[in-house]
C-alpha cells in the first residue's frame, strides 16, 4: 500500500484538477498530478529505449527449416 498525505489547495485549484482528471481520463488527483509532472519534466511513462547511446531496436526474423 502506498503512503499518502494530505495537502491544502484552494478551491480554484481543485476545479482545475477536476478538469485535468477528465482530460487525462484518470480517477484521482494523484494520478492527474503525476501526469502533469511527467509532462512538465518530459518523462515518458515507459522509459524503454530512451538511453541516448542505445541502438534502435530491430527484431530479427528467425526461420527454421522443417
């Protein structure tokens, strides 16, 4: 279980967060804030393939003679 805390925000911030929840189709303020933070920092949900020195992934086809 995640540890939670309470933060104090104005009613206008709650209204903004409600709109953001709808925009991102998430169920909680926490998820809405996480999405905004990732977007602000440019962090993708999946970090697969973001290493700058990593070569592009290419699938090799393997053929077997039967």
